[in-house]
C-alpha cells in the first residue's frame, strides 16, 4: 500500500512566526534602551543621593 504524498503549501508573502517574534524583540529592546537613555541622568542623581545617605550600611536609619 502506497501513501499519497502531500505537497506542503507555503504562503506567498506574509511573515513567519519566528520573524514576527524577532521583530517584536527588536522593537521592545529598542524601547527599553530609549527609556534607559532618557532616564539615565535622574538614575545617576538618585544613586548619588542614596550613597550620600549611607547606601546599604545605613540600615533602618532612613525609612
């Protein structure tokens, strides 16, 4: 008994799932980098204030 061979139909045009996921990952990564670049000066200022207040060594002095 012979099996009938089926041809795999490929869509013309459109994007594969892996390509869509890669595109989404690139877009999300770009958005995260843009947000980090935008917030970088204020993050540096907050770290300086935190270090002046004692950092981890301050314990429970500052609520």
